[in-house]
C-alpha cells in the first residue's frame, strides 16, 4: 500500500515537474523602443488620417509629378497599361456583369491611396516621393473622376475628409471567421 | 512459374463508379507485393562487376557544401511567368510544380513566391522587429534575441489568396496543376510564438488588430486580428530546418497558419497594435472580392477546405488501361482534413481516399486511392471535408457566391477529364 502511494507520488512529481518546465517564463529580451525609433518607421496612415505628415499638394502639381513618374506604367490620365493598373473609371459598375475595380470605383479610403503611393510607388523607386508630391499625386488621381474638385489642395486636414464613392461597399468578414 | 493472383482477385470489386477501389487495398496488398519480391532470385556470376551497373565500378562524385537535386530531374522547376510587361517583373509570382512532387513538404527552392516588389537582401545583423502601438512598453527585437526564446516547430501550408484564380474564368484553364493551383506549398516552420512577444510588450485590453509590415520595396502591410496573433501565430525564423529563405522572408516572417498567404508578412519589421484595422491597400483594393450585389467581402482571412488530384492531372498521359494510384493534396485553413472523397464518374458516386499520416492541422495532407482504369473516358474529382465539418464546394456553388471574374480565395472542387486516348484536361462540373 505504502509502495503504491510512493509510486503514485513519484508519478505526480513527474507530472508536476513537466508542468513546471512548460511554465518557465520566457526571457524578456525586447529592448525599449525610443519615441524617435518608433516615429521613423510608423509610416502607416489609417482612415482617420492620424499620422499624416505636414505638407500639401494641388492637382496641378500632381499632374506634373504623375506625368514624370507614374504615367509610364499607369497610362495617360490613369487609364492603365499592361505595366500598371488602371486607376480611374468604373464607378457604378461593381454590381454589373462587368465590374471594374479602380481607385475611383473601388478603393474605400483616400488615406489608403496616400499611404500606398508614399510607401510603395513608383515601383522602381519606392519611398522617393516627398510628402508634398504624394499629396499632389493623390489630388491629381482623385480629380480625374471629380472625386475631389480640380482646385483642391490636399493636406493632413483635407485628405481624411475625402469621400470615396465605394466607402460603404465592403462587408467585414472577420466576425464570421472561425475563432479558437 | 507460380501464377500470381490477378489484381482484381486481390482488390475485389470497385467501390465507386469507373473503377475506384477501396482504400484498404494499400494495407492488404503489402504482403502480396513483398512475397513477389522475395521470389525473384538473382544468379551470381563469377565476376560480379560484369553484371553490375557502371555506378558500382568506380567512385562517385565529391562531397559538396550544399546538395542539389539530381540533374536527372532538372525539369522540376518552379513555374515562372513569361512575357511579363515592364514594371511588373518583380511584382508577380512563381508557382510550385505540385504535379511533379510527392509527399507534403515542398522543398525550399520550390516553395511558391508571391512578391509585391521583389525579394529584398536583408542583413540579419541590422534587421529589427518593432512591437508598438497599444502596448504597455514598445519593444525592439533582433535575430540574436529572438533565437534565445522558446521555439515551436509546426507543419503548415501556405496558400496565396489568389491561388487557382483562373478557375473562375468562363472556360476552364488548360494548364498543369502547378500552373493552376501552384500558389500553394507546405513546410515545417520553426520560430517564436507571437503571443510570447505580445505578452512581453503587454497588450492593451482594448486592442483588436495588429498592423504587420514588411521591410521590402512594397512595404507590404496587412492588418490581422489580435486573437490570431495570440493563438497560433509565430515569428518564423526557420523553414524545413534551415534559416528561412530570402524569398520567404529572411530573416523573419509572420506566420499565420491557415490565413491567406499575403497576411503572413515576409521580412517582418513592425507590428503595430491597434483597435481598428489599418485598411491598407492589400486589404481593401486587393484580396477582397465582390459578391453579386456589388458589395465586397473584406478580411476573408481563413483559407477554406480544398483539395486537388495531382496524379493524374493536366499534362499527363495515361499509359493505357489498368491499375493506377490516384494521388493528391488536401488542406484547410480551419484545422485538420477529416476526409477526402474521390469520384471517377463526375460526382455521381464517391468513395473515401486513404490519408497519409500524420494528418496535421492547417497542413497539406496527401490522399491516395487505388483505381482500375477501363480505358473509357472518365471525370475525376476530389472533395475534402475538414474537422470543422466544412465541405469543399462545387464549382457552381463557389462561383454563385461572387460577382463575375472574382479570383481570390477560389476553393471549389477541381475536375479532371481523362479521355480514351489517356489525355487529361481541365473541366468544370
């Protein structure tokens, strides 16, 4: 009897030992990031515009930048080429037999356009545009389908206020995902 | 000479239309095959060299520092797009030649690659991972610190959300399984659980999303739910036992098992904890798909159950009537594959295939089924069901969910027509 209890006790110790081994705290080797280190890489712009930089751009300025740095791929007036996506047109086609997805017809937020151009365009020289140039190119592209007026100046205050035609066009599927 | 029992004697009658045999054949046949092999005696000549292949008569090649596949298999290559317009050379993809491989692990050099602006060459000694936003303490990790953390090793598939996108074209694309479905690969991944690092930074109780950003020329960025980050997400450092390759995110990538490939951000440099998604370009204008009413699904992040028969498949020619082994892959972003049903008569009758163990969660699973082909035209299909009870949809049911020509998250049943001349083509059923 006592032997059985001893064995049982030993088994419990083994189980307890395994549990303890699994619960050893991982090392804490992360180094505190300084505000400056964070600011240098925190480049994402959400729909509320938080984090948009100083600077501004007009349609006229954007037209010049577009013709010099964007048109070779995205075509005259954003019409697209085999090298670069079509950017404009297609508004009102999304529920038709031939839906056309463009910045004008499909993208829900103007801030996303600024974010993407500033981080990833032009494709051969990403992150080369100044903040003024990025605002200006966004102003030009959005002016083609009159989403913004031709005399607009976009900046940190005005960009988040731009209403994209398909802003309400998305259904968030995340609540329907199978969670653990 | 003793007559061996015929295959039909051994295998019994087909269990579904057009010659599909019971999966138990694999177990029953082992002894018979072993017996036949033992019966083959080899006579020994006086000089054994005369009867030997030349490889046995001389020393072989030198040792090498990093081995490569046999030159006899130089044709097994990733499928690289040709005639790419200028400006798109490094923004596309190469595909895994699924139809030329076996098992469930994709060799590192054949893993599919989807890049949005090329593969960066990152100095691992200078690379940093920042966790910031809604955390108690913003933290920076580097590779030297991460390799000291407890690690996990798990097998998972990776699939691009655009995989099989051509299958929603009006006419079925005539291409190999790799051409059509090759934005899919399987690997063993090793790294640090993301929850460990998030716990160290201290998540705000209101945090719901994490923006993940890569250090490539696209600055790839995606928002992922906090619950996924705290579940089975990993900062992966190793793939198939070696440092993760540059094309897969060297020195580190975010691994989100079962989530669409694009969210598994490569060259991960930043995780910003938030209480809303960032609504980046690649989660609004891309990787979303229109439904018939013109609204689009966004954050459809989990890859649905899917399977494809690889042997036989397009591009292969049957070697005449007789015995074949059907072989393919099944997977689900929701968990384990529970079963794979196979039909050889266009979906009228089905029988369950054998699954190769171990069947792992959110991992490629190999299925096989013995088949006696009569030589008549047949249509082969596979349909998987995962452990959550989700069943792979028919082509028509899948397409009915979406507007015309939507090409993300295609997961419907693949059908291959085998003609009397042995040629295999892609058909919609």
